[in-house]
C-alpha cells in the first residue's frame, strides 16, 4: 500500500517542515494547515510530482522564496497561505494546465 494523502490540520504539531516530505513520492494530496510548524518549505517538495493538491498555511519563521513547483504538472489546487513567501509568483504557474485553483 502506498500513501496517497497526508493531512495534518489544526493541531499542535510544531517544528520545521520535515525534508523527508520529499520522499513521499506517491502522495497526491498534502495538507498542512493550522499547525505550529515553521518554514521554509523544503526544496525537495519538488519531488512530489504526483501531487494534485498542495495546501500549506500558517507557517512560522522567517521569509522564504516561492517553492520550486515547476515539475508538478498534475497540480489542480495550490494553496500557500500565510507562508511568509517574499517572492513573486513564478511564470511557470501559468503553464500548469491542470491548475484550477490558486
């Protein structure tokens, strides 16, 4: 059995977003919202090319660049709210043809 969905929402989980998230390559849905976790969003999140939904919000810590999501061509819903991103939305977002919600 492979993990397709990981939802960690509205709880007291704290600490940095683990870089091991990038190892969960079969994930299709990742929600990490309303926790006490800190950024930045790990760069190896870009390995999750099967994601159709990515929701990360309410991160603590310092500002960070927009995460590298260009290879996530299956992405349909992308929510990065209150993540302290101090960067522009990259142009590749416009080429994500499956993206329905940003």
